C-alpha cells in the first residue's frame, strides 16, 4: 500500500475526492451574504481598487459589520475579473480553496507524523487524516457558501505557517530565519482572511515550543510575531470606526453551561454528524422558573458530560508530555478550539463551520494517539479498525454530498435550514425578505414570527414597515419605524424610510429626513443616490449634481456613483464632467465597458441595489 500510494498520488486523490463531494455546488447560485459580498461590493470590481480594499471593512454597505478580511475580498476581486457575476466561477474557487486547505493539512500532518513515527505511515496516515477532514459535513457552509470561504483561506495559511515553523524549529540558523519570516507572513495573511486566523501565531509558537526550538529562536519568533501583529493592528484600526450592534455580556454561570454544551455538541457532531444545523440561535438565558426545571436538569447532565470531555483532553495533553509530535497536535487543538469554546462571549453556542480548524488538529491528535496504541494490537484488530475508519469516512462523504444541496439557492437554503431546526429570528427575517417580493401576506407572517422569537428584532420591524409602506398604509409604517427610535445601528434606515413615507403621503419632500440620515452616515451610497434623485425630481438638479460630485470625490471607488454622475452631468449639459466621470466609472469596473457595449444605450441608469448590473 505504501508503494502504491505515493505522496503525489495521494494529493491527487485528495483533490479528486473534494471535487467529487462538492462538485455539484458549481451549478448553484448566490445565497444570503453572497449578495452583499459579490453583487453589491464595489471594491471587487477592479484590480485598481485592491489598495482601497485593505482600508475598508468587509461589508461596505452593512454599516454594523466590523469584519476586516481583505484577503477574502482579494479572492472575490480575482473571481470578478475572471467570471464577472457568474456564480459557477465563485463556487469553483471555493472548492479549490478547500482542496488547497486539505493539501496544506496533509503537508502539516506529514511533517508531524514523520517526527513521531519516522517513515512508517508518513504518506498513508497524513492522507487519511486530511481525507476525513476534507469530506466532513460540518464544513459545507465554508465551501458551498461563497461568503464562507474565509475559513478555507485562513486555515490554508495557518496550516502552511505551522509546517514552516515546524521545519524551522530543527533547521540551521539561516533556514530558521527565512522559514520563520515565511511563517509570520502566512500568519499575517491568515489573520487578514478571517479574524480567527490570529491564532496561527499561537499555533506556530506551539510548534516551536514542542519541538524545543530554544529560547533564542523563540525570541526571534516573538519579534516577528510582534511586527506582523502590529502591522495587522495598524491596518485594522486605521479604518474609521462604525457603530456596531452591542451584545449584553453573558453571565458567568451561563457561560460555563455554554462551554459544556458546546463541548458535548461539537464532540457529537465531529463523530456522528447526523443532525446538522446551518443556523443555531443565540445562547439561551438561564432558567428562572419551575416550568423550566427539566431544562435545568438536562443542562446539569450536559455540564457533567462536557466537563468529562474537557478533562479527557486535559489528560491527553498531560500524557503527551515528552512526546513532541503528540504534544504539538493536542496543544494545537486546544489553541484552535479555544476561540469557539464559549469561554469568550459569542453570538451562538455552536456553529458547525467554527470547527474548520479545530477538527483538523483533533483528527491529527486522535490519529497519532490511535496509531501509538495500534502498535500493540494484533493484525486482525488492525484490519477491523482500518475497515471501520474507511466506512466512517465514506459515511462522512455521503452525508456531505447530500447536505451540499441545501445551498442550491436562497429559498432552498432558508427552508431546509428551518426544517432542520434552525427556526431563529434571523431565518424568519430572511424568509420574510424573500417572500416580500412575491407574497406580502406571507412575508408579514414571517416577520411576525421573527418578532415572536426575538421581541424588538429591528430587521423584522423594518421589514414590516416596508410592507406597510408598499401597501400604502403610511400610518402603520410610521408606527413600526417609531419602534426603531434609539437604535443607533438602524438610525439611517429609520430616517430613510421616514423620507419615503413623507414623500408618498404628501407631508413633505423627504429631503429633511434624508439630510438627517446622511449626517449619521455620509458613506451610505443608496442613501445619497435616493437623495440626489429626490433633488432632481424637485427641480434642483445643480444641488444634486454638487452633492453627487462631492460624494464621488470622497468615495471614488464606486463605479455606480460615477455612472450616475456622468448621466446627470450629461443631462445638465456638462459634457467635460460627464466624460471624466464616465472614464472613472470604467476604471472602477473591469467589465463595465463590455456591458455598456452590449447595452441599448451608452449610459444606463444605475441598477437597483442588490441587482446584477
């Protein structure tokens, strides 16, 4: 078997299996946040905007988001250049990134395995670990969902960084420094792919420490880490701060229960992922009355089992002392799992894709431990264990292939998520937004269900206000909007809706309300576009042109804004400004010229927000 399964062949098989399991997603559409990150992100439209992409948060038009993931945006820029807005290209890239992460894990596992067992199993065992990880159904959200590709990106860089640190620990001084610099760069890019990528610095420290790199080398690595983390912090915190939703702190007693619940649930999902949920709600509040006594009892048993699981990991780490490879694998799992363990406050107790990196190290540590024990097993027992492992991996692959179909389109995603138990307020809000386009009555029921689950849910109230506005019930729309008073995150949406209400009911032209909204968020492009259209309709085209030109000068990366400026300047007779704005629009979108060439007229109106241009 060792002769047949060479390293290149095992890598090829690994890529082929990933393509087979996830290949159907190439025919899927965009889902959920894909609209914001692909269809509506102006910063992915041209390679000229790459520097600006490192100076903005991930969701440009979602002002409540503070995700800093410029490397993820960089992959979308490449996808847009190659595939424009064809979903299949983006899904193909996501599959390729997951395959690359699997290959990086195999490379890391091979390095650790060789230091534990030498050449014995140095190809087959790492391949088996990477294969089980690559086909695990916990990760369909990270692969079949375009917006989820931050996990494969961060993991791929983290695995490569740790392998480089592993090799640096025992290399000569010059190779050590070069490999350490390369590892620090990989850690930096992991952090810029997803915030959890910051743990890659700790993972590399674990590798250097476990393989006894020495105090001097650890100091060098510490200095490189400080430079890389400092650069990341400078980029991250140089962005203008925004108002993000505030979450109440989780009480200590509830946090302990969440830690235990997460440990039990993740252990079950890792071994037997039968009932997977793409949406898991907020942490439940502690029970306070007799009616919830049964839930408290269940939580007590969960607390006990979770405590035993945590104790077992602690014992495994303790017993691995003196064995660098085993210590490295177990400690890496602890470091990777800690951010998702609920020791820190999170927006959910469990999320399947949060195990993307931790499960890799858990499988590696478990594989090393089992192979250590297997040295004393009889040959028949080893064959039974191998067959059992093969059947388990085959079951994982089949479960993943079935679950991938849940991400086919927005409605399929929402309905299957809710059918499997994920009936959270957020899911009902998203379903309401989808139903609002075809069935307003059903959409209203969806939003009401969201409010029943989470009273005061702002998205649901805003959705109900828009439904009332669409039906002409302005008084009811005002009532729903009034309930958002005091919500800082939704302040601009509140004033914008009030402007539309005032204009439609004839109580004003809406410009005063829009001015209040723009004072809160001057960067809101949909708001500015609406304001300029209102000004133009009021006969004040020069003021609309002035405000639009000022916006384009300040936020010069929006092709749609430059197009609108070109159109308004042309209509005002300023052909010089129109041509300048048109040239800037072309520079901000590599596919704009070809689309305009095929259009019926040279300067089309800007498409509605969220629609493909």
